[in-house]
C-alpha cells in the first residue's frame, strides 16, 4: 500500500509542477494561433480589396464609354 500511495503522490506532484507550464504553453499556442489567423485574414482582406478594385475599374471603364448597362453588370454579377 505504501508503494501505491507514493506513486500517487509522485503523479500529483508532477501534475502540480506541469500545470503552470501547460498554462504558459496554451497561452503561447493561443497567441501563435491568433497571429496566424490575423495574417490569414489580412491576406484575405487584401485579396478582397484587389477584387473590388478590379470590379470598380471595369465599371468605371464601362461608364467612360457611356455604357451604364455594362457598368451595372460589372458590379451586379460580382456581388451575387
């Protein structure tokens, strides 16, 4: 019985020593995950802005030709 109790005490001690390290690791992993998500979203935002700018250029070109119908289509078809 003494061996079993000692084993349980070793496990409890190990768990109490690792808990702060696990918490720090989780915080670091969370920060890394957040940074990764922010980079990805930033890239998506830049891509979306470029797409919208392209649609706007197509619409502006159509308006310069006085083709309002084509300008509307350039924006309309992209939004759906």
